[in-house]
C-alpha cells in the first residue's frame, strides 16, 4: 500500500523527458485513479497539460501546465485548448468522466486529433439518444421512453410497464436512479428527481437538465464490459461481475474476471461489439453496463470513458496484467494498443458504507484486514471529519472507503471480500439537531 507522494517522486526521477504532450480534460474524482492516469502518460514518454475546473495537489508535480476553465463552458474550453496547442505538440486529448465526452470530441475535431464524432459523443452522454440509436438491436434493449414530468411518466408506463426504473438522461455516478414497483412510487420519484436534476444539486445537470428516461426493470446478474475502440476495431479486455445497492443502485462490489462460462463471454463480446458499432464510438475507452440472465445480455448503458471504481486503475491490471491506463493514453494518441493478458488472477473490491448520516470519523477494523494476505489496497473515499449524507440526499458520500483484494481462485477472492463488511465498520457520529 504505497503512498501517493512516493509514486510521484519515483516517476519524476525515473520517467523519461517528454517531447510530446497529451491534453487531459479534468481528472477522475478518485485521487488514485487520477494519479494512475498521469503516471501512465509519463511511462509512455508523454507530458500532460491539464484543462479543467481545478488541479488537485497530488497532480501538480505531474502536470506541465494547468489551464483553469469552466469545462461546462464549451467555447471558453475550446479557446483554452487552442491556446495550449500553440505552446505544446499535442499527441492526443483524453477525457476521464462522462461529462467531458462531448467537449473532448469537440476539442479533437477542432485541433485535428483523434476523437469521437459529435453524434457519437451525444449518444454517449444522453441515455435516451443512446437507446434510440440502438433500437435495431431489438431484445437486447429494455422497453424505454423519454419523459419530462409525471403525466408523461404515467403515459409512458402504459407501454414500458411496471416494474420500471426512471433516471435523468444526462446523469452520471448513479445519481437519481429510482425504482418504480407500483403506481404509488411514481409521484414521489418525480418529486425527488425534480430536486435532483438541477445544476445547484450537481453541475452535471447543466447539460441535459430535467429530462428523464423510464425503462423496463431488468432481471439478472449485473456486469460491466471494459474495453477500447480504436480505428473502428472494438477490443474487449475483460468482463466484471458487479453488485449494486437496493434501491438506489450504488455500486458495492466488483470482481474481475466474471465467473460466467466461456460461451456466455462469447455472446457478451459479440453483443458489445454490435452496441459500440451501432453508437459509432471510436478512439475511446468504454465501460458498458448490462444484466445477464435467461434472455442473455440486456443492455443498461455504456460510457465512452475509462472504467472507474478502481476497475481500470487496479482490478484490470491485477487480474490480467494489462496496463489499462497506458492503453487509455494509447487510444488517444494512436499508439498501438497492448492488451495481451499475462496472468489469470481474480481481483475484486468491496466498498465500506456509512450506514447513517453524520460526521464520518474513521473506518474501524482495517488493521486486521491490512495484515491479511490477499488484501492489496485500502482507499479512503471520504476524508475523516466529513459530514456525510445518504441517498437520495447525496449519492456520492455513502461509500467512505474501498478495499481491494486478489486471489488465485474465485472462491478465495469472495472469502476475502466477504470479510470487509463483517470487519470494516464506518464510524459516523450522528448530527445533533438544533435545540438538542
């Protein structure tokens, strides 16, 4: 469990002197994921110039220039990118979150770099446009409809049916997902969504606002597909088994590779290629989410960005030997991808959850976990002392830590991860109400 400052110092001492640069548009919210992306560029001999709303302290030693800009402001961001291109020989441009997909496509087109088309970028960002473009895939998709209010939702459910899920078309990070099990759930869900799908709740809603998609609730085991598309060729790196929370669908656990048999992998890979091609994706990483059951693969959504939740930064390399973030850089610059697996290991993680709102103090029980062979990393997601809230008031604070493990067998990995909720406990001091 190596400190961030040690990794940064080593990279500065040992990394090659960069002649060309990659333009990063923002970084991942999780510090260690942001660090791994910067280190990957350095290992490949590229410098990084960063365009974004802010630059974290850990990133400053690894960024040759930071240009602060509101990246929701397309014209200001394009102007800043053009200005950086005057001073640096840019080999590529990369995004790491959904919200920057359209901007990065625009920058790539403007500067003559590799990138997605404007149409494909819109499909990547808007969940309704995404599914409209894939109607030809028939049974792979859930029934779905676009809605903007309660009356439209009621009408749409005549076709979509119950149970269903309603969510904003432009959200990210599992924000604002509500299950509809019966007619009584409709009005409370839309009232909640009216308060969530606003820029003052989260800036992500500056892009598509109060537009929603209602979809058939899909049964089956949840999974994700991690891969790249470069020059029109789709590469599936691995499939991840996932567990999410009920009812808000926060991701709780990931295991790489999926335990599904090889015949199922073949169908998943073939369908993934159909989806990526149908959306017109190119020159990007992708993270596809779906469910697998009696009807095969049923599509939920796909993001045109690197896999988060430590899947790309840690689980894929631990399980396969593939340097995921180096390939994120390679796909942006046009360098040949290196996707050969050199090992067969099971890697996974389990998040530690705050069970109530209040002041997060610490995660108890970590020492015993850290001393156990098989546990590789523990990451705090929320700093001690933070006032945390739970969904639906806040969708980003309940997961306070993540524990990463690996084992040569799937059963061994599951035994390790099962220890996490039993031994690692988030200690939260409840907020004191006024007057108490």
